[in-house]
C-alpha cells in the first residue's frame, strides 16, 4: 500500500511539474494516505470515481486533461475499485498521435484489460499499426502491450512483425521483441515452435540486455528438452565467466555485484544441462570455483548467487572439491544470526546430503538449534532436512520429534503432511513391529482423521500377518501387545473414526486369542465403543462385527456364551436402524447364535483374515437347481435389459426422480404437429359395457418399453364394472400430472424414505503445552561455549558418530505390508451362452419447452383436444363434430366431465352400468353435463375453469369426484 501511495505522489508531482495540471491528483493521494480506515478510503475513492465519470462523459475534455483522468483511473483501479466505465477511453487514447498520450493509453490498457477482454479486439489493429512505426518508443510501447493483451488467437496477426523486429537497430526494441516471443511461447508453444532458432541467434547479441532477455526463453526450452541444447554448454560457461570477471558495463551492477540476475539465470540453466552429464559438468567446475572464491556474503544478492551455486553443484555430476566448497558456504549460512540465512543453509544442506550424507555430521549442533528455534518456518524446514536424512539408526528419535511437533501445531494442512511423513518413515525404517504399532497408535490418536485410510488397512494387515516368519510365538506376542494397548486407549474420548475401526477389528480378531481376557469383557468394551459413537455408522458396524466374531469363536470352542444386556440392547437398536448394513449385521449375529458348533466353524473360521476368498461370479453351484426347475416347466430368467412391461417399485421410484429432475426449462424447439387420424372403434366395443380407456405410452426416457397388451386386460376388466366409456385416442395432454389410468380408483404412491447416515468426526488432537526453547547459534558468541550434555546426546542419536555407527546397527528391518493384496480367485465355469434378444426402443419425440416431464402419448391426434371442450365452455357453443369412420358414425362427443362423476364411485354397487357413449346417452348429454356442473360448482363453466386451473399447475385428482382446490391448497 505504501508503494502505491508513493507511485501516486510521484505521478501527481509529475503532473504538476511536467505538464502544468491541477493538483487534484495530489490532494487525492494525500487524502487516501491520511485515511484512518478502509471504509473512509473506500468513500474517498467512490467519490473520486463519480467525479471521474462525470468528467469523462464531457465531450470537450482536453487531451492533456484526459491523460490525467486516465492516470487517476489507473490509481483507483490499482486500489481495488472498479473503473470499467473508463476502459474505452484508454483504448481511444492508444490511437492518439501524440507519443506521451499514446504511451499513457497503452499503459492504462495493459493494466485495465486482459487477453480475454471484449475490448482487446479494438487494440490489436492499433498494435499492428504501431509495430510498423518509425519511432522506436512507439514500437516499445506496442510490444509491451502485446505481451499483456495478445492471446492465442491473435498471435498469428502480429507474429511476423515481431520476428522482423528481432533485427531492429535499437537494442531496446530487440529486447522487447525477444520478450514478446517468449510470452507467445508461454501462451501457445505450437505457434512459435518454428522460431526457436531465433533465440540461439539473439544469445550472441552485442547488447548484454538482449542476451539476458534471451536466457529466459532458453531456460524454458531447456527444461522441456535439455539434450537439444547440450552444444550451448560452452557458450553459457563463457558468458558466465565474462559476467563474473566484470566485463560488462557497470550499469548492470547491483549492490556492487556484476549482473547478479544474469548469473542466477545462467546457473539455473547449467544445473539442468549438467544433470547426470559428466562431460558437460566438467566445463562448469572452473567457473563455479571462481564464483565461490569471489562470493560476497556481506549482501543479500551475494548470498543469493552463492546459494544458486550450491544448487547447481548438487544437480550436476558431483565433484569432491566443489562439494567441499559448497559445504563450507553452507556452514557459513548455518552459523549466521539471520534466520533467512539459516533457512538457506538448511535447504542447501538438504540438497548436499543426497550426494554425501556425512556432510550433515559437521553441522549437527546447528541443526539441533534450528530444530528448537522459535521461528516456525525454520523449524519446518529443519524437519524436512531430518526427513531426508532418516535411516534405521535414527528413525526413532526423528519420528518421536515429529510426532511431538505434530501434537502441538494447529495447522491442519501441515499436520497432515507431518503425519504422512511419520507413517512413511515408520513403514520404511521401523526397527521392530512393536515400535511400529506404538508409533501408528500415536499418529492415529492425534491425527487419525488426517491420515489416509489405506494406512489403517496396512496396520491391520501387519497385525494379522505378523513377522511373516514361522515364529508363531512372536506373532502372538505382537497381537497380545496390540490388544493390551487398544484396551487402554478404547476408553479415551474423541478418538478418530479410523483409529476406532482398527481397535474394533483387532479386539474382534484377537481379543480372546491368548485367553488373557474373557469374551464378556471384550464384548462389554466393544458395546461401550458403539454407544459412545452413536452417530458413526462405520464404527458401529465394526463393533457389531467384532462382537459376532468373538461369539463365533466361543461357540466354535464349545463354550457357553451369555448375551449381555448392553449387547442385547445394541443388537435390538441396530435391528431397527435406518441403515440396511447395520440391520444385516445385527440379523447375522442373531442367526449365528442359533447355529451349532460345526456350522459356526464353517461360517466363521478362526484366524482366517489373511486367507484368500474364492468368488464364483457366475454362481455355477446353482446350475443343477436351475436346470431341474426348467425341466419342471419354470420360466427361464429374463435379463433386466430384455424385460418389457414389468414395472417394479424401483421403476416407480426412478420415474418420480426423473419427473422431479425434468421440471426445468428446456431450450429445444417445439415438436411439429402430427396429422390427424380417424378414430377406429368396433361395434363390439360400443355394445359392450366396458370402459375404453386408452393407456398412455410410457415416457421416452424409460429403458423398458411397456407394452399395452399386458396392461389392457386389467383396465378393461375394471372399467367394465363402472360402464364408463371414454375415447382419448391421440389426445396429447400437456399440463398437470397423468390422470388417464387404466384403473378406476387412483393408486396412491408411497415414497420410500431413506435415512441419512452421517458420522461426526472429532479431532483427536490433544492440546499439550510445550515450553518454547530459544537458542541461537552464533559462531562468534558461542564458539568457546560448552555444549550441553542433552544436545550432545540428541545430536549423537540423530547423526551418530564413528563409535556409534560401530555399536548401533539396525536390529531388524520390519517387513512392510506385502505388495500383493489378497486377490479374488474367480472360478470360471462354462455356461451355455443364451441368445440376446434385441430390443427395439421407439424413438422419443423431441422434448417440449413447456413440457414439465409428463408422459405424452406418441400416437397422432385424431382431433384437437381443445376444440372438444369448446361446446362445454359456453351455453351457446355448438358441439364439435369429430371425423369418424362409418363404423363409429353413431358415436357422439365424449363427455370429459363424466370421469369425475359420482356415478363412477357408485356404479359398482348401485346397479347395472349404462353405456357412456351410446345413442341414449348422447340424447341426454346436456342433462348429464348439467348434473355434473351441479356437483362440481355453481355451473358447468366455473367447474371447467377450476379443472383447467388445477391441471395447469399439475394437480392430480385424488378421488373419483375430487375437490380440485383441496388438492391444490393442501
């Protein structure tokens, strides 16, 4: 913020002295600097933006005044406020012929816009024009804007002109042209891939600025393919040597260091080219030694160059003399009082110990001081160093330190990283399985929710497999110690879910294996765990499975097992749980208690957790049963993909879900009207007192094509009882829910309620207070001081010594979890292949924008359904005449309101039903309509309006003579 204010003051001063403008900008910057709060600053900027908006809207603003207004806009936008109303004025200023105004316009445009902004297209033409200018300052301004605004699509428009500028006589133009090509390469490498040879040529440019600018694109190219640039190693070394020998002009010096940023970039390039290449590295040793000898540790930029030299030496082919020089410089960093230099020293030491681990022994006390430093950043960097130098002799001390630090921090991100590193080191360098289990218990206890669940599975597998040797006694002792430790920990509060899963599994498998604890005691502990975590279904599932195992083992041993009251309560609770998984486990436990000893031994074998499970995916053991049933006349199995006309509860549920998801706007065209087809009915259908309700076709998004022939008989049988005959052939219903059903009584749909099983995980990180130990390692102040015995012991345990190496050796490398997991052995049986029936799914009509997901009949309409209602909407309307076939010429207009008549409800019991569409009924149609109107409302027209309103909002009648607004309003 202070830097922005300084820039503003300088711009304001320039505006006063340079071109004699008012001091409004200076007053603006002064008021912002004196603001006492962010709210006050926002009010000042908002007031300034309103003022600028009025001034920019004035068409008579002078050009020089416009320049000041744009600078004030830039200042406001740099402070985080929106000044988009002035962007177009900045674009216009780039077209100005005046050089100061054009450069101001390019500056504002580069700050206001980006490559995806809509106004960029107005700037591309201006950039093309200015790249051909005779004034090199205009060209530089255009190249600077091109680096910011030219996107991937616009690169071909300006690329040829930029390439031509690589040969411009002015070095500033050549430098900016190289920078523009580099920017184009970063945005679209394929667009400039044929021009990479130009970077090689510019490396030999006479101007050091052009050469330095070329190093940046070359570094990116070398990172992608270093082998193609091995021939440039000698050239880079010569350039670095000339720079180090101060052969460049003094204008490139920074804090008396010759071109330090060019040196750093060259060292980065040499580190990549010399990696694993002895011949290329041989050319670098001399110049690297010179840099070490001439290095200046009094300034930050000198230390930066020395640090980059250490990074280069750790990357190229190793050389003893270079490693010695790097170790000496690293020692100076570690002995410094500055935390920044100590940080660099720790990082450099971590790079060097990959080549020679013995280098760390010389700086062991400095590392211990950094480990106990109150600076948290330095402490984390030291833990990274210890992680890199861990081996079997010091893994216990390092992991214990890391766990202690993990307990005391609250940063979950870094806590997760520390926990994963502790697990990795314990799995790789654990001296014994007992130590590994104890370490994992600490990690899971304090950071269990942050550890990958795979680690928990590996720990279970390790306890099950043991040492992997034939020593059963050692394996039993390992499991017994695990059971003892988990029984102590199980009662502690706020344990992570993954750790509780491990505890339940171990107690279920080996809780009663050695006979030290009774089955009732272990079952009681497991019930306590389940009751303490009622919201975690996973923990309860592990607990009930562990109880099942213990009871099965007791039954297999012939012991009498008594169901504890708390266990019976838990089983009853889980039997009525919303989770089907918990229900199944509870019912399995109850079923197991009713089996005999032999059956239990077969179902739950003892200590069989590591055995492979053979899975017969084809269920070949049922082939004989299936064949016998087929011979007796049973129907063959129909695959789900071939079933038709069978609607299960699952399909009803999926239909409801699809209807809910379909109630959204659709952006497809309306379906075209289909030609009308004449109605075809038989004389038998007229004389037979049956309800001729046409089944509506299922929606097009169903996978199954429900055939009408299977659902028609039931509909005819039911409708025959009531005598209602309604022809709805071709009627496409657009509004409301489906009301045309093959059954007379509406079916109530029940929705299945699913319980949401959630578990709350609580952090298990206990807060322990640790005293902050402040100690700084100063080479001059502590050179003669005596080192405490505690630090000497810690250093000896971390780094070791010549005597310690001879005495301490890795006792036994823990065998990690086996790489090959238990795979499923699939038994393949020969099953006679059955021919697959091809299912023809009718093409669904295109969706309607106003179709709210209701199923629509795909048969073409025979008449306009709305024209059929015209005769009922008004007393003077004439009855519409439908196009009929000769066989059905006697049929009249169907009475649509008859489906809501009370006669439907009483037809089954009041007497024989009458034909709904016969001649006798057609003569009394008006009377029937009047009767319906008397029942539904004051008159027929009001009833129809209510019916249309209800169907418009999608209300399905819930009775034979429904109250529509009762359904609508609940």
